[in-house]
């Protein structure tokens, strides 16, 4: 059976919708998750710095700044995620249209 797969490869016909869906799923979502993780770590570092240096006002101020920038990073990432979801919903793109394991792409019927 492997020999036949070598001579007759699976061909997936893709459209702009599936391209955008794949870019979102394979590139943008992992970047957003990584940025979320970095923002949360930065926020938690600021909280730790704020709490552990309760006597030193300069260190507390620096901890407040880390907390603020961590929250700003989280808000920005939520905005990016929301914008990508709006784009996907506007173009009526769903993740269920593509099944790479089976080699199937379900496209809507073409009506010229």
C-alpha cells in the first residue's frame, strides 16, 4: 500500500479560507499563547517583587510597573486573539473544514 501512496500522492486543494485558517492555527495561535505566558510570568514577577520588598519603596514602585506592563501585555494579546476571531468569523472559516490526517478539505459548493 505504501508503494501506491508514493506514486499517487494525496492532493489537497486549498483556498484562501483554508490558508487563513491554517495560518491562524499553526502560526498566530502559538505566538499568542507564548506572549500570554510571557505576560503572565512578567505580571507574577511584579507581584512577587511588590510583595517581597514591602519595606523598600523604590522596589515596590518597580514591582508596580511590572504588574502594570504585565496587565497591558495581557490586554494586547486578548485584543489580537479577538481580532483574529472576528476575521475568521467574518470570512466564515471554521477549523472543521480541514482534516489533514484524512487528506480531506471540505469546501463550499462553487456557484458562479
